């Protein structure tokens, strides 16, 4: 199988989530450097291309109080990745950083610094935020209108890329002015790799124009193939070659020596990810009130929500739902499926097509099928246990993928090379071209 059909792996160390089993005795701390170091070094032993950190700009809340049932906060991504650069040598270091609450010149300098000191291993996962709840932590507050988030982000990214080109930048835009000259040389990979995860039409267009890798939510095979085609079509419209935008869906792996052992592990994982407390807390966020006394092994609450819409305080996955409409639909669905609260919440918290469950050989064969069809370029893996959740993958799955010729046998020098990327000079010039006056005013 040709090199371009090889799959790459990344690992996503999450913050607030319902995937990581934080209440297990085997779980490490979400703030202790040892957890990050062990996970990154295990991933590097398995020739993972990238170690991916999320961003937390405000502590998550539950009904007005700090949410304590999973990870409430996490260290700054770039600080942690700089520390990890000293205890790793090849794995890429991906920092999620927000375009809304950063300054483009400052962020460009910090990312370029990480790229330089790590020997060309840095990447930026570009995210946008517009909600006032997060913005309350910043001087500018939640000033950015929802419809402006991508026009602002594109202006921001173009400015950063111009800075990375190394020539003086004199930018006059709607949101900020920049007069800046880069102060450090380029790294071995010339500039940090750009990741992005937006899935709206605007987000997909932005990715096709500006980014190198998409962290997608399209894991199922047919879904992945459709997404690949869509991104290729959007990229072609801006003059980029087919498959020049790499696609790495986020996925969970629950694997073992035999199918039956994997199935047993799957049930253990699900039971420990969402327990009775987590299930009730999940519903409380949409009901907007305490559900004390509600039996997690009984039916969904018959009382109606006390809020019209769910809020963003537990993260984007919980925001904006029409609470009464959602509650009625959920009660009907749970009754139809014969599910109690805990069963229902487990089904809502994890999409079946986002999880690879089976024996080592079964999953290796499935991934070979993905590689053969060119559906994805790899997977960004969310471990269900920190810091040992990659051990089975590195020790048992990776060697089987290498035997099938669909996984690297060794590292290249830079993250860009390890992801199979090249710099297209025509695209680079198009991507950093300043916005027109009409675009800036939109």
C-alpha cells in the first residue's frame, strides 16, 4: 500500500467530558504534569503524529456551581506543551487556541516559539468563541457576534500567517491593527501546522481555505467518505489539490485480545464513564433544576424543565437546546426503547459510530479498509483512561497496523512530514492574502 494511504494517530487529552473515567482508582490527575508526560511518551512510543490539548477559558459550571463530577479545569495548553517538548523528541504538539480572546501578533510569536524550540513540532488548533459567558473573563467580554466569528477568525489567521512569513506586517482591520516584524527565525517545518474542527458550512469553507488538518466528527465509514468528498470539493474551489487537507476524526478505541474480552471491556467502560451521579447531572443541565430524589434507574423525570433553553456553562454540547421540546422528545425516546435514565444518558453521551470495539485483529482489519478507501488520514484518539488509556493501542494495535502496511514504521523529522503534509506555495499565498474591504465589512 502506498505511503499516502497510511494512517496516522493523534491523542486528545480532553478537559471537561463524559469520555474519561476520572473516578477510577487507576486514573491520574488532570493537572499533574506526570499524567501529561506519561500519555505523551506512550503516544510517542507508538509513533503517534500528535499530542492534542484542548482549551479551557473558564471553569465549567453546573446549575451555578463549579462542576466537579469530571475535569473542571486544566493547565494552559502552550505552557504544558512547552514542558512536554523537553521530555519528547518527535511527537507533534497541538495547542487549541482561541481567535476571539488572543492577540494575533502575540499568539503568532508564542506558537512560532514553541515550533522553534521543539524542532518543528508545533501546531495550532484554531477555535472561535462568541458567547458572553466565556467572554466575561476577558476585558473585551463577549463582544463578538455569532455571525462574525469566522470572518474575524479568517482575518486573524491571515495576519498570523503573514507574521510567520517573516516580513513586516502592517494590518488595518475591523477588529484590530497590527504593526509587527517577526523576531525569531522559522522552524524546520517553516511554520506551525494548522488544525481546525468547525463543521458548519462556514467552518468547512474556512478549513478548505486556511488549514492543514481537520479534526472531524465524521467517524463512520460512509459518513467519512462523504465528508472527504465535500472537503475536497471545497478545497478545489480555492485551488488546492485533492486530499491536501488531511482529515483525522476523533474516535474512541475499546480493544482486547478477543472479541468477547473487548465486549466485556466495553460494558465496563460505559458503566464507569456514566454512573448514577453523572446521569442525573446530565439531565439537570437541560431541566435547569436539581433532580434530587429522582431514581437514576427509573424513567426520565415527568416534571417539566424550569428553563426555556439550556445554557453554555457546561460547554458547547449543552447549550441552546429548547428544554421542554427536548425533554418531551427524550421521554418519548426512552419509553420507546425501554431505557431508564442511566441507560438513556449513556446512549446520548456516546455515539456508537465513534467507537471502535473489537479484538486487536478485528480493528486492524477495519482500519485497513478505511485506509484502502482513503476515507481518512488517521484518527485523533480520546483515551477513556488517563494516563494508561493508550497502552493497548500502542502495544497491540499499532504493530498489527504496521504488519498491514498502513501505519508508519518510523518518525520523520517534523510534524508536517509526519502528517504527510507539504507546503503548497500557491495555496500559502492565497491563504494569507488580506481580506478585501468588502469582506472586512461583512
